[in-house]
C-alpha cells in the first residue's frame, strides 16, 4: 500500500523542504490566477444571456457594462494590493475580518469563501467541459462524467504537492493566455480593416424566453452576472505564504500582472463579441463563436478551444490552493475538525483537498454539470468576503496608522463600498434564481463553526490541568522487569491518569512525544517537570510529520538495546468523547497506534502489550 501511495503521490517530503517548495512569480501566476483569468471565457456570455431577453438591440449595452466591471476590477485589485502588504503573512478575508471586525464577521467571511471555493470548482469544471462539448457535441451526454474526471485529475495534481501542481498548471495557463490574446489582436485587426463580417443573427436560446422590456433591473442583472469576472482575485492575498521570499513583494507584483491581464482579456472579448454581433446560443459558447469566426475552423480555433477547456478545468486549482489553506486556519482556531490542519506527506493539506473534491463532485451531480444552473449561486459569497475584507482593512489602517494610512484607508474604503453595492445588486437580481441557497447556507455554516468550537472548548476545559496540583508519586510498584512506554499527544487529565497507571506497573517508565506539532511538543516539555512525576520524557523527531514511523522505530530500538527485558508495555492515554459524532472532530491517534501495534512485532519476536487508559468526557 505504501509503495502504491508513493507511485501515485510521490515520496514523502521532509518539513525542512517546505521553503524550497514555494512558488516563483511565474508559477504563482499560473496557480493563483487561473480562476480569475478563466472567467473571461464565460463572464461576457453571462452578460449577453441576460441582455438578449430584451432583444438583440440590448446587446449593445455589453460594452458599457464591461467598462464598469473593469473599473471595479481596478479598485478591488488596488485594495487587495494593500491587503497583501498590510498582512504579509497571508491576508485572507477571514483573518482580516476576524482581527479587525470581530469573530462573527470573520466567520461570515470564512463561510462565504468556503462556499465560493466549492462553487468555483464546480463552475470552472462545467464551463471547461462546455468548451469541449462545443467543439465535439457528441460528448454532451457525458458531461457529468467528464466533470468528475477533471476534478479527480486536478485533485491528484494538488495531492502531489505545490511545486508539482505549479509546474502542471503553468503551461496550460500561459498557452491559454497566448492564444486568447492572439484572438483579440487578430479579431481587432480584422474588424478595423473590414476583413471580417459580423456573424449573422443566431437563434436566441430557449432560456431567453419571450422579449422583455429593457429595464434598469435587467441591466443590473446583466452587470451582476458579468461580475463573475472578478471571482478569484482574492486568491493571491490568501496564499502569500506559498510565494518565495520576499513573499509580500512577489505576491503584490503577481497581483498587478493578473489584474492587468484580466482587464485586457475581459474587455477584449466583450468588444469582439459586440463588434461581431454575437448572440449567445445553447449549443455553443460565445468564445467558441468568436474564435470560429476569427480563426475559421482550423488548428487555431481548435487550439483556442483546447486552451479554454484546460484553463477552465485548471481554474479549479485556485480553490484547491485556497480551500485547504483556509480550512487549516479555521481548524487551528477550532472552528473545523482538526484533521483539516494536518500537513500531508507532500507538504499540502491533503484532507482539505479531498474534502473540496468530494463537495464539488456532489454539486456537479446535483446540477447536472450545467454551468448556467450554477452561475446564479456564484459570486454571492466572494463579494460578501470582498466587502468584509476591505472593511476590515479600513479598520486595520485606523488602528495601526503608519505613513499615508489615511490614503490607504480611503482606497480600501472605496473598495468596501463598491463591493457592497455589487453584493446588493447580486442578491437582489439573483435571489429567486438560486442565490437564496447561498444566503441560507452561510448562517448554517456559521452555526456549525460555533458548534465545533464549543465542543473543542468543552473538551479542553474537561482535560485542563487547571485546579489540580502536581502529585508526588507514592505508588507501591517496585518491579523493574517490564519496560513501559507512554506515548503522549499532549498534557491533560487523561495523560495524568495514564501516567499514574503506568507508574503502578513498573518503575521503568518512559514518556514519548513525537514532534509532529512543535507547539504541542513545546507545551508538553514546559509542563513535564511539574507534572511528569520524574518520569523520563523523550522527544522523537519527525521530519515527515508521521507519528507511527518514529514511534515504531523507537520501540524496535528498545527491543534491540535490551533483549533480555520482559514484555514491552505500551500504555495509551485516550479520552472518550460523550457523543459518537464527536469522534469525527478528533485525530484518532491512540486508535491508530493500537491498530498498528497489534499486528506489528518487535525485532526480538516479543509480543508487545498494549493497554488503553480511557478518560471519559462528560456531556
């Protein structure tokens, strides 16, 4: 099993290698910008889909709407540039809002972002598959299966590690950017020289229904749909720790490059679609229509469609970079199961990657792999996070001051007001089309966060050593025949109960802590002189963040060092939760150790005795 895992995911990487697996600006642009850049493949189409219900004459408003969105992109991009330098260790919306506005706004931003990350994967993958089926309509019946396969591939690439995923995604991202910019340049030249005629009016999609009046509300709906072009621009500020040093400077330069490319590509495709008189169709995307008309049906068109499909599918990578990182922060703050904070063999948060892949897959199956059914749910969460993050930055500058803080606060304030206005438009225009689901889900997630945190605080309170006095050992055990090993995962009341029992078995007791989490190890070392009853404490290094490997090696070393000794006894402290589902919120380390040791024998062929010492928690 281990051999298969290494072939599929690669060999484990030591923690010391983490700094060497950070991203250059070139690779970071591919990893963190694929979501934002890929949105140009469907943002213009979403504007046209809304306007066309008022007749083809209303499509002329697509360019003014696009210009407003581009201006908003510049404002929000500038705001996030300041966030990067204000929070150089990573300024995600959750951290900024939590630090400056309080726990509730912070959790609201976190819930909104987690939902948006899942939707980003679903929307990006379904849009990518739509680009494939536009070129090859025979694949339409298999779009759900193609979406699930794409998610599996992106998740696998991320499970292999940050640097490898950066390499995998860099080539398709830059290939798409090149072919898309070529489309814009060639199309603009042909329009200017009159060597290309407008596309004859197509069939208005069935979703358009009958003609409607061109009202202000319809224009606002088109604007709200087009604002999907802005999703993903917060990803760089969330992922600053993934950059090479100096992290904030490299992240800031990458953000500027991303915003410039995004504005040029979005305005360019909107201009071409308007100039060529493109009408959105059910069976073919707007980008496909423009590409077919500008390039013809030859190799360049196929390259455009292949690049579009790849960038849209790989755009999901932005979420695979952001969702696990945000989940790990929330888990560290006790708002999500602690397993999500575990750094895997390849220096990535593997549990978060797997969770995101499963959630997005379920969403795609429910909505039949259709982009237009998912879009109404999209962007609500991200604009709520935008607003809270920028409002938090205004408060940040007021608290900390610094040179030119008034101007910085004004820029972030403008960003907060702008994104709040867009949020209001999105909620009002998309509420009955599906946005209500996201609005309902956010408070449910916040309730879940608080339920999980309440459980962890309750466990911590029951296991706390506060109110106890260190015991002076008065046990009667005088036998030294058995060697007793006491693996520790922390210092709490359950640890004391197991230590007391171990001392009753033998005077030769050694406590062992595997240094997987340096903070936990430091707390154990700090408290052990007072609470350890003069028992030896051994710290085992774990460069690959594994508990079992160093522990088994230590036990085997004891067998070899003292073969004449009696049974090696392993005493396992284990607290037992009050409700069955509480088990899901804890790493079952004691259970894992027990399962492995039952089937593993020492080199001296002596069986080991494993003894559980349970500590029961109250409801």
